[in-house]
C-alpha cells in the first residue's frame, strides 16, 4: 500500500500519515488497498492511483467510500 501527496516528495505508509502531513487543498493519491478508519479535519482530495482500486472503511457518517 502506498500513499503520496501531489506536489510533495515522499511516500507515506499510512493514509492517516499523508492526511496529517497534507496542507488544506492538496490531493492525496491512494494506491490499491483498503484503508481506515481515518480522520480528516481539513479540505483535501483523495484520489485513487487506479480507478476503483482503493476503499475507505470505518465508522462515522459515511461508513465506507470507494475512491
């Protein structure tokens, strides 16, 4: 599983690490896999590297989302 932030060097091993490191408005590119639960407290775009290859799961208002 790999997660990168557009316009930023480095690969994160967890989606939460990438979310925490990203600035508002950035896009996080998510490799194939299942991720979660996660907490997002700023405006971000999560985009899959491969269409439909990533899934976010967890509790909350949106209990799972395919990206």
